[in-house]
């Protein structure tokens, strides 16, 4: 196993567990009330949305080039954010190995 794959797996696992704990405590849309009440939280949400949209635009041709179905990762990005992006990068790295 290469170092990149190990780092991606650790980041994906740790962030998924953390996200699950936050969602269990605050609900799936709990971030929206914070984003609407705090300017910095709203700015961070918009920034994350832009970054993930750019990642998704990059993902589609990259996945096509590598013979990976893009749609599961696009759905994951839309529903879980960075977890979907990390999952794609891990899959992409596994395919390269």
C-alpha cells in the first residue's frame, strides 16, 4: 500500500466518523441554522460549495479517462460533501496501484 492511499483512507475514515457524530448530534441539516446566523459560517459554506463544485467538474472527465463511473461520487459529493471527494480520490488511487 502506498503512502497516499493510507493517508486518504485515514482522512476518509476519520472525517466520516466525525461527520456521523456531528449529524447524530445536530441532524443532517443542522449546519444551515449556523450558516444563516453567522456570517463566517455562511461564507465557509459558500466556499465549500464552490470548491466541491470545482472538484466535481474536474472529477467527471478524470473518471471517464480512468474508466470509473462518476455518478456515484457526484451523488456522494452532493449528499456528504468532502466525504464523496475523498472516496473518489481513494478509488482513483486504488485503480492506479
